[in-house]
């Protein structure tokens, strides 16, 4: 499994990336988190340099994160997840409360039932053969996109396999994850992007049901930690300083 060790000491801080992403995209966030603990980010299965592919159930991803925490002696850790990683943070905190001291979730909702990968499959199917990183940047409007692609003999390709991404996301259209949310007992911060495209009201409801802190960032797209970095940093640092119990 590809696991990035960003440095720091003391309490474990585990960063879980979103769909299509990888551990290294957390680098900038990790730099200001290091004073708060030992910062680690795994590549999720099917992503980055993690050689493991399926199965792709949410519980499998949570078990992988638990293994990282246990193998490196990071628990109980602060678990910070973006999008898919936020879902996995809920699943981990619900299944293994002994390993999780606090959770930060960024732009993810518990219930996307009825949505299918067909809603966005067309976008990826329309990608051309990328001839350079500049070509990638001209088409794919994603923060840190250069870290998600690699050069091969026939051009630049997404590191993650599209068929894996479709399989992972298919589960989200079939399941409600409110049971995971309701099982979280540790302190939690919920950060919602005002322009992220998530179903409205659910993140605020997560905070209401769990007693979590809630922040809406109206000006930000889906990746708040890159698109409104100072707002995100301020919220997370305040949460770590005021709500997370000492080691």
C-alpha cells in the first residue's frame, strides 16, 4: 500500500483522499498540520500506488485505514477525509471508535441513493488521448490534477482505473450511510462547499444529529482545502485546538 508519511510527532493525523485522487495531493495541508501531530496519508485501494484493487465496499476502505493506524501506532487518531475519504472516515469511526479521536469531513453527504455513475461517465468517455500535462490541464479542471496522471508510451493517463472508480461510486447510489453517521461518537467538524454540488441540507443535518461543528464555505467548489485554503485551515485548526481531546 502506498502511504505518505509527511512528518510531525505525537498524535496520529490520518488524511483520506477523495475519488480519483491520491495521498500526495494532501501535501500542502499536511505542512500546516504537522505541528498538531504525525501526519500520514494512505493511497486508497484502486488509487495512487496502492496495488490492491477490489473489493470496493466502503467497509473495505475503512478496514484499510484502520490497518494503517494500527500498524503505525497512530491511534486514537484525528481522521480527516475529503469527499469519498469523508465517507470512509465515518465508516472507520463507526466501526473502530477505539482508533478515532476526532473526525473532519469535507463535502460529502450520507445519502446519494438514486444517483448513478451514468450521470458523469460521459465526461470521462469524452476525454481525448492526452499528449502532455499541459493538455491534461486544459481539459481536466481538478486541483492538483498533475499528481493524478502519469506518462505512458501512448500518452498521459489517469493513474486510477476508470472501471474501478465506476465500481466504487456505484455503491453510493444504492446505499444510505446515515447509520454510519449516527454511530459516530467522537468530536466532528463538517465542512460543506457552497458550490460543491452535493445534495443540500444533508451536511447540516449531520451536524445537527451528531452535535458536530458545521461550516458552510459559500465561495468554494468541491475541494475546499484547495479552493478556499485559508478558510479551511482556520476551521480545522480551531477544531483541533478546541474540540480534540489531548493524547
